[in-house]
C-alpha cells in the first residue's frame, strides 16, 4: 500500500524561521523541531492545505 504524503510548512514561534516536514496526507497533527534553533513544536493543520500552525512545546 502506497501512502500519499504532503509537505507541512510552518513558522517557528521562537525564531520565525520557516520549516517543512513531510507528513501523511490524512495526518492532522505532527511534532517537529526547528532547523535553526531546535525548539520543539506541535503542528496542526490550517485551513490552507500546505500551511500548518505551530505551538512551541515546553
């Protein structure tokens, strides 16, 4: 079975850098780290298909 993937693009809430993560097409949430400052974030889908919302994890 082949799973369809898409790019989740999100902005770091600590340093403002744009990040990208490959996620499953039907995935609603994900976790990732900023490529610049390495802050952990929880990602959730936005109304726009590629753009995701990020909240820093403590």
